[in-house]
C-alpha cells in the first residue's frame, strides 16, 4: 500500500481520484437488478469480477451498458432467477 509523507509547513492542494472497490460494486450491481428503473453506477472498477457479474445479470435478462467506469443497468426485462453455474464459479467473491 502506498503512503504519502508530508514535510514542511506548506498547504496541500491537488486532486486524487479514489478507485472504486470491487467489494462495494458487486453487491450494488446485485441490488440494482431489483430496481424497476434504470440504475447508473459510476466509478465502478474495470476488473474481471465486475465483468462476470455483468454477464450474470445479462444472463438473467437485464440490459447492461458499460462505458469506462460507468455502468447503466436496465433491470426491467430480467425475468430469470437461476444463476448460471458456469458464470457464478468465475466470481472470486461470496454471493
């Protein structure tokens, strides 16, 4: 883990973008399928587990659109309720 060492008596300024967290994104995506309307999630990490979760949601019938770290989920068409075994095995998190 990186660290910052601050020396001197000078004011700090600047910006730092905090990366999205997989352990937050996956439950948010799972909860999003219960919505009646479109769900937009920003700052979502571009990692395999998130991609696998999006594949699972699509398999269940939800619409998914990803542009960079922004995901739009359209759960209105989701009608299936059985999680595809081949995809769920790929997730490295608990469900």
